[in-house]
C-alpha cells in the first residue's frame, strides 16, 4: 500500500485564504491536486493534521469530502502520542513520531508526507503556508510514491 500523509493548513489552504475565508476553508484546486497524486500513484490518504485533534477524524473527513476530495482516506495519526525530551533533543518531532507509529505493522510500499512543517526523518514534500500545494509538489510526490 502507498500512503499520502496529508496535512491541511499550509497544504490545502494558506494563511491568506484562512484570513479571508476563515479556518474552515480549503482551496478546490489544491484538493484536486491531492486527488491527482492519489490517482497517479494509487496512494491512500492518512490524515496528519491538527484538524483531527480539534475536530476528530469523522468531522475532518466529512469536511474534506464536502470540499471535493475524492481519494480514499484510510486513517489518521494518533495525536495522543508525544515525544520525550530526549527524543526532542535528538531532533524527533511529535508529528514524525506519530507518523512512524502509524506505519508500524502496516504493509506500506512507499509513503510521503505533504506538510508545511519541516519533518525530519520521513519522506516529505514540503509546502509553505504562503503558497500551499502547487503543481511542482504533485510531481515530487508522484516521484517519491512511484507511479502506478
């Protein structure tokens, strides 16, 4: 299985869009880009976003469906997992630890995180909170995941 670990803020929306339309907005063209990645690679989505901590998996998934996301969402990282001081000192972030914990025991061929945070230790397509997910990010994600 191929997995796309999806953040929302800074990927599907930007700082400007949130200030203009509110937190509960995602850009349709960016949502379509996520669908394109999944169509071209066969990847399934795992939610890796603070929206899950705030709103839960069901509400976040329903929101994304309502915003036009068609790709399969198969899970979410566990926001109850936190790094120890020693892990943080070694450069391990909470989100990376949560991603790695999610992957344990799963039959994963390849995975990539779409995130505006710098995630060290996982394959990453880094977006920015000013631009969000761009076409160049789609190509990089397809390359990292491997085409169908």
